[in-house]
């Protein structure tokens, strides 16, 4: 069964196939969509956390390819409660749908649930990783600036779930990833070790200027993620203040560098309005590309590509 849980689990040629298929679908436009390869297929979307883009992009991808979606909000279901085991929920869902997309907190819970499912599952964000987002980011970069291989991508700010997947992407797609963050908010050590073993081109520093210099893209995310429940938010924001992406930082990058953000953004914190709304900003295309790349991720999971 083909699950889409983390980019490290998937062969790099398969990841490239997903990106290239998405590009060709986009080039062919709506006529290709008329093939509706997902007719009579149902995607079950499970949400433990809020979402705008992930929810809408998956739903819209399914609709355009002829399929359907069912949405389950964990709070309104028996999932994880005392009255039904996760095993039983997984058994039932496996009969109603052809594929599941889940957004949850603890990654271990996601993995536990995936073990009991008899249909493929896609990670729509956990506290650990956000692979669909980063696939859309790779697509967006390549559409605007050509092949991402050997390009310098800079990350400023929190070493969070998006960075986790970005580190895996840097390893799988062979780009340089320069991360600037405070010591306290460095990315997950295991993924760094994995990337280093694969001889990935990744470096971590405290200096935002060093990473921004000569970068082809500058990326960031909110200082506080949805999973940051027990963190001292005030202290975290204070520590991340000097990693803001602003005009000065963008000036250090290549002239044609793009600015990327998974959204939602806390305008005025990790990024200024000037950069978000500026000429170099790719954030709207990035959001749209969630839908495009997920069309291919779903088809890949269903062994339709
Ligand atoms: N980027 C992203 O996953 O956005 P949502 O939280 O709105 O789904
Ligand atoms: N790091 C953010 C990403 C939101 C799409 C979060 O987990 O809340």
C-alpha cells in the first residue's frame, strides 16, 4: 500500500514523478481533468486541528478529478474517545473510503492509526511534519525559477514541522538548505542526522543574514504553530523576533529570489506586509499549488501514476 506520510519514506524518483506529473497536468489545464480518474473514489479527510488550505485544496482536487470527499472532525466523532478503539474506527473508515487524509497533533497517533487502516493515508500535517506543503513548495519554486537541484533555499525562524519536511525534501531533491534559528528552536535532531547521513547540503546557523545571502528563495512560518500548546509563547516570539523576513533580508538574497510561506501568516511578526505583498512574494501561487500537487499525491497513493 502506498502511504504518503513523510518524504523520507518515498523513493526520490517517485517524488520527482509526482512533481513532474503535476506540472504536466497544469500545462494541459482543464482538458486533462476531464479524464476524471477518481470517479467513484472517496477521500475521507480527518481533522483534529483547524485548516483552510489543506481542507479546501484536497476537496477541490478530488472534485476536479471526479471524486468525492467525506469530512470528519475528530471532536465530533468517536475517534480516540473511550467509547471506540482506534482499531475499530480504522476498520470502519476502510470500508467507507478509498483513501484517507489526516491532520492531527502527535505524529505517533497518526502512525498508530495508519497501521490499522486498510486503505492509503496522506499526512495533512502533524506536529512533526507537513509533506504535502513542501511538495507544493518544490513545485512552486520550479515553476518560477526552474529546477530546484543545487539551488540555495533559506529558512528563517522556527525549526518546526514544515522545516522537518523541507530537510527531507532538500535531501531527496538535492538542494541546499540554509536554516537560521535560535538554538532553542532548532529542527528535529533525528531528521538532521538522517539528512547528514545522506550527505545532504544542509547547514544551521544563528545568523539570518548568512542564510539569506545569495539565496534563491527565502522561507519562513509563524513563530507559534498549532501544536505549540505547552510553550511559553511570549518567550518564543521574543527569541524569533530577529529572524523576521523583511526588506533588508530580501535584499541580501539573489535579485530574483522569491519569498515563500506556507500560510497562514502572522503579518508583522515573521514577515512584513511589504514582503508578503511585494513583487518577490510567491505565497498565493504556493497556496494554489497545494491543490495541484495533491491531485498527483492522491493518484500516486491509489497507484494511478
Ligand atoms: N498551509 C496549510 O497547511 O494551511 P492550512 O492550515 O490552512 O491548511
Ligand atoms: N507550522 C504551522 C504550519 C501551518 C500550516 C503549524 O503547524 O501550525
